[in-house]
């Protein structure tokens, strides 16, 4: 349809418009950015330099925020990388109603006078977020090519990238609102009305359509929402319009529900889109029928049209008997597999069948059944205020698993990935890694007080779910606290359901909570501190002084209160969390603080405050629970203190809604963004400190120099991730490695840093030299260098004593350089020597190289000065060494003296190394060794010997007779060099590192 429209109105199918293309060219030129740096958008604004505003343009690209202004002949330029930003705020002052403040570790920048500040700020937030993700998981930005092309109304100035980012943001909000799977993309939304049979009304709202779902939410918050997976849809039809019901659309599903939408603007277009998506869905189902025998990998989105997935009775197993047997065989030791929720097996009925608690539980079940009859059951039910109220009163034991799956959205992933869990279990069984070790260690610490986990059956189920998840998502693997949460999921849901609930928790509902550095929980801890400051201000200062918030929030949030409250009460919290999301946890945490204000204000230290909160949480009871009482292990009560008066969990939840119910999900997201910048940058600083602390004893650099070097090294690593080096970013950043080895650079990047930082880098020869050094430093031969290796080389070249520097130079030439330099394709045997050496001597096997490297690294560690072990230098290698030295001095003020000195040393060494008689002057050696295109010539003019480069092909007689028996040792090289004061002075000269670093930056 859009293509048709474009054809009629003559719109070119072009990603970016002309005006925007000009801006891109200008951006690349002004800031010297490479082609790969993609501009997203640019805005007119003022940048405050001191007290003076400079009017200009701010350019927002994927990795940088850049500003340029040119006024009255004066230029102002600013480039900040998103990964360096620690704070991004939009604040209003009296003078400026709109001001954006951008802070980095070293400075603050202010921008104002925007035409559209909220759009600019939103985009900045989004780009900073992408940068934080990059620091966190090392994921570069991948542009989405499958974008809807320009629609009728979209502005012409907007770049394809900006549309991509806008679409992402919308899809993210849409997925969060309806708890949909992570890869769901929103196609569009439109205003409409929905007929709600339960109160016989047409309610106003918005309809959203995406690849696999049609969703609806009412304009008035919480009035009604609806999720219709296309896999459930049977008929979509346009009904006849009438004045009462303009352009209606009815959608019927398999469980015989029909939804009536009306007042749709572009009804025909919409129906077309829906039917396109429906067709894709049916073809996916058809595909699945064909391959049902084969295993399905996680990448294949496969859709099934099974009749309602959730069975009304908890006893009916999802898997058929044969599957049950198959699962049975997955266990090495033949323990029966849980094909139903563990709780159904361990529900011990009290002897008196009709106790009041059971009666109350029965009434709850009836209330839900009536609700289902009125509002529908399963994924497509109408979700209303009433649904939430029922959840807040506590879900009945027998329906818990079913409703958790429904509210968390896990039911969707489970329905679309049949057989996925079993395959994972099969693949992961019997495999061992760090995660499985940790899982084994924690299995018996998960709800040990519950009878279900006091035997092998419950433990085995828990092991399978946790191991399968660690295999699904190696980024998270396993993190403590997952075991506690998963054991509770297993009590109420079948094994496969528990797995998908865990997926929903780790990947959507508690983002980044369970990665190695629990970033998500730290972010929410920051959000909680902010909320505490706003909602319980009288407590805030006291809590800050005691440092309590950080201690409590981690244990409360990571386990959703399961580890700090009696089990039967904490389960009610989980009910509310699956229904309402993280805001429930924040509300409850605030309510707990609020209930203990007076006691907390009297606390002297954090221990006392923790005891107060611990005793309060221990006394939270669930009067309705039909479970046999489970002793709560975390009880802090001692016998001599009188017990805390009981607190009713339902009353606590209700009061948390009354007092703090105004906290909205979108507000939490905004606060999370701000905290995420802070948390991730703090973690980065900690990593830097740890690296520097480890290395500082091994090198002669100061702490400040090392910190600056680390920042440069990491910047180089990250730049290559997004501007693409020749190696893959994932290979170079492995968060599971120790800090020192996390960031690594390849030869291309090393070459750049070598030229900027190393004192010997000079002229055209520096790439060759860089290749030699890279080869020397790369101990494990993976063609990547980590920070420690990099610093050891730089340290020797800059701060080593004369012997160390010369030893480094010597070693660089003993190793033949192979395969790093692409220009050197003339099939040379060793390194860059253009003289043909006989292969038997000239070529060293790579094994031998490895041995040298290993030997030297040992020697570096022991700091022994023994030079005996260094292999001898043959003539070809010696020629290269001389050439390196000549090139090194080419820009030195004492160039002439150094050349003479080098010539003298060369002649001397040639004589020392000679075994047979060989006529070779030091200069002919050099010309023999130098590259074809730049021969070094020597002209004798009086006393002064000058070396000149010529590009002519005529040259002195090329000496072809390289002596194969000629060799010198390191001691001979060192001794000869010490005879020339000019060379000694050159190599003894101290190097100012900070100046080089500043220049490099």
C-alpha cells in the first residue's frame, strides 16, 4: 500500500532525504568521523561556553554527541562519546525553561534553546542507553533494515536511523505494556472503541497491531486491556457500518470469544495488515507440522495452534504420557520427573476436612471461576480493574501456576516454542561448567524447609530448570537468588512452565538483575533511594547515614521478598508482582519502611536497623494460607525478645497501594535510565581501579598514567567494536575473564596506539616495528593483546633502563614476523628482510617462537637480567635491526651524530659477527636490507657521511652474498652500543608519558 502511494506521489524509495544527506556529509567533515559513524539527527541549539551561549548545531550520532558553531569568525567544537557520559538531565531554571545538562567524568556541558527539547532529550537518552548496553554486554548497535518506509505523515527530514530508533522505543513500550516476547515488533496503532460485554459499553482506547499480536488498552487507565495472539484467531471480519457503530471489525478466537472493535479510521488498511500477519502465522504453523519430528532451536519462532494451553485443572499434565516417559529417560539416575506442579504432590490436607481456611480458599476459587465466566479465560480474557483486585486478595493455591503464566506473558513464549525446553534439557544434561558447579552448590539451599525439596525429585527438577536456563542464556548463566525464585515457581507450575516463567523474570520483568554484576538490582536500588527520598523524606537522611537502603534492597529485590518473609506471605507478593510488575516491589518496600519509621529513627547503627526490619518482615503472616506452616529459616527472633505483633500480608499490600499506588511504570523507567548511567559508570571505574591496582606493581608507570592508559585502551577497543576492525567484537570482550583480560585489541588497533604512544614510532617504518612488537607481546598467539601485555611492552620501551630497552629492541628482531603485514606478500621467508635467505636457517618454526615467548615471559616475571638465553641474531635479522635504528632517528635533532654512531656500531658488529671473510660495508648491508622502493644511499662528501633516501631504482651494487654463518649475541650488541655516547644518551632519555597520552587523546 505504501509502495502504491509512493508511486502515485513520486516519492523515491530512498532511505535518507537530500537535506539530511547534506547534514551527514557536513558532520563527517567537521568532526573527522569515519563513514561508519552514522548520524541519527541534528538540532539547532545553544551551547554555553562559560557565560556565553554559542548558537549552533548539535549532531547526535550512534556513538557521539557533537556540537559545532561558527560565529563572528570564531569556531566552537565539542565531541563527547556516549560511553563517557555519567549523567544526562533535562532541567528547567528560571532563566532557561529548557536546559539539557550533559556530564562526563571530567566536565559538565549545558545546552539550551531547543526547538523541540523533549524529542532531542528522548533521543539523547536512547543513544546513551545503547552505549550503556555496549559497556554492559559489548553489543554494538545493529541497524534494523526492515523498517516501515515513509508513511504519509512522517516528516521528510528524518533519517532512516531516527525512524529505526523511534520504532524501537515504541516497540519497547508496547512489549512492556502487554508483557510480550522480546522480539515482538510493533507495526502500528490506532484509536478505536471496544465493546465490553461485561458492562455493556463501548470503551475508548487504542488498538496495537504487531507481527503476532493484536492488543488493546483503554484510554482510562486500568479500565480494560486485551491481548489477542494471532495464533488464537480464527476469523477477522468487517461488519456493516451503521451510525451507531461506524466501521466495526470483529475478531473471533478459538475459545469461542468474539471481540468487537469500532470507530477505526483506516479500517481497510488495518484489515489488510492483520490478514498479512495472519497468513505468516498460518504458514509458520504449517511449517511446524512438517518438521515436528526435528528439534527446534531457539532461533526458530514456531507457532502452534493447540487448543487452550492452560488446562483448568492443575492435575492435567501438559505433556502426554509418551513425553513423560521420554523425560523420565533424561535423568541419568532414573528419578521420576515432575510432570505436575510439586505443590499438588505435597498438598497435605489437614485431617478435619472442613476447616474455615479451606472454606475460604474454596470461596476464592469460586470467585475466580465466576470472573472467568464473565471476562473469559486464558490469554484472551478481558483484563480489568476487577482482575487486579482479585489478585491482590491472593490467588487460590490451585490456580497460581496458571495465572502466573498468564500475567507474566510466559504462556506466549511457551506456546510458540513447543519442545524447546526438552531439547535444552537433553543438550545440557551431563555438561559441566562454572554455572553448573554453582547450581550444584546451591541446590540444597533452596527452600530446604519445604518438603518438596527434601527429596531427590524436587532437587532434580530444580537442577534441570536452572541448568537449562544457564544453557539458554550464557550471559546470565546462573546467579545466586535464582535458585530461591525457581524453587517457588516449581511448587506451583510444571517443570516446563517454571522454565518459561524464569525466562520471563530474567529477560523481561527483572532486566539485568541476574547478570554477573547484578546491574539491574543495583539500578533499582538507586531508584528505590530516589523514591524513598520523595515518599518517606523524614526517614531518608537517617537511612543514608546508616547505609541501610543498599543492604536491604538487594536481598528484597533479588528474591522478590521470598528470602525475607515467611513463605506463605511472600507468595502473595509474587502473585502481585506477576500481575503488576516491579512497581509492586517498590510500593511494598516503601510501605515496610513507612510502617517502621519511629523505630528506624531511633536506631544507632545499620545492624540495629536491619534487626528492626528483619523482625517486622518475619511477622508478616497470611491468615488465609491452607499450607501446613513452614518454619521460616530467616527468622532473626531470639527467645528473650517478645515476638513482634503479627502483620497481615493483605493489609500490608492494600496499604502500600493506598499510600504509594501513584508510582507509575513509566516514571520508574525514567528513573532507571538515570540510575543505569550512574551504576554502569561506577562499575567501569571500579574495574579500572582493580586493573590498575593489579598492574601497578609490575610496571614503572604511576597510577595516574595507568588509569589514563587504560581509558585509552578501552576506548580503542570500543571504537573498533562499532567501527568494525577485522576481528569480531565478541571475540575481544569476554566478561567472564578476569578484569585484566576483558578488553583486547587486534593488530590494526595496536598499530594506531603504537604510533601515538611509543617513543620509537617514527615515519614509514613504524608499522613494521609495530608488527614486530605485537608479535612479541602476543604470548598466547591469538592475535589479540590484552591490557597487561600492552603495558608491559610500553613500560619497557618508555621507563626501562638502557639494557631493558635494548633487550626489547633485540628481541623484536630475533622473532621473524610472519603474516601480520598484508603488504608483505612477496613470499619472504622471515619477516621484512627482502634478501633471500636459505630457508633452513632463516625460517623459524612457529613452535620455536612460542617457546621463545614463553621463555621470555618467565624471565620478565623473575626480572632476571640474564642475557645468556637470548638466541643469536643472524645477518638478515641484524640488517633489519640496523634499519630500524636508522629509521628511529630520522626526526631527532641530533640526527647526524646518531647516524654516525649507528654506522660505527654496525661496522664494528659486522666484524665481530664474521666467521668467514665477507666483504660487506655497513651501508651496503643497509641498502641490501631496505625495501625495494626506498633504498638508502650513502654519498661521501668530504668528511661528512650523509644518508639519503632515493626513490630511483638505480642503486649501489646489491649485496646478495648474505653470510649464513654470521651471528652476534646480545652481549656483543650491547657492548658495541655502549661505546657510542650519542646512542647511550638517546636510549637513556626519559620519556614523558603524560604528554604522549594527552596528545593521543
